[in-house]
C-alpha cells in the first residue's frame, strides 16, 4: 500500500488516502463506427493516470479523436489528441495523460501515434465515464478496447 494526496471530488479539503497499486482497466471492444466508453463501476473510485486506445481507420474517413469525461450526465473534461487523421489506411495509438502536450498524428501507416493532456489528480466516482467522441468517425473507423491506468481509491 502507498499513500498519496488527492483532492476529493467535493473539493472540501486535501486528504492523504491509501490506495491499491495502479492497475489497467479496459472497456469492451466497440464495433466499427462506434465510440468507446469506460464506466467507473459501482463501489469504486478511480484516480486516473492515463487513457489509451488504438484506432484503425480506412481510406475514406478523417477521424479526429477526442476524450470526454463526465459524471454520467455532465461533462467534466474534454480534450483532443492532435489533428484529424489523413484519409489513408492507418493504425493509431492515442494516449492522454497528465503533462502531455497535444501532438500528432506522428508516424505512418501502422505506426502512428497522437497524444493529449489529462488533468493531474483526476478522481472519478462510480458512474463516471471516460469516452471517445470522434469528429469524422465513419464505417471505416474502428476503435479497440479503451485502456486506463488507474489507482482504485477507498470509497
């Protein structure tokens, strides 16, 4: 067990809490032309360290991946990653994490990456969602599972 300082969602004060080591959690694998969503399960509370997803896109769309985080209803945070992809067949790895500058797409064909920032100290309560919201998504755009590196905090 490790202790860290985190700001509670109610923002009343800064407390030190004990948490279980960081672990990777994943969404279901969405169908082509569908967005990915990862929901914090009931009885859990996450400190989000990073979010990453692979996107395969065909020759006809120019998707522009964005990340939207909400509490189940209200948008809490939204960020893009780079600019729209070129209209060509590519596989991209898209990552958001604290301290990352928005860049990309960088690379070519099967080795393209892009990134975007994420708030440091982001704590999500049960029912909160991490999801893609992609401008220009189409039938040839296909996300894989969304992965997040999280610390599961006491509820």
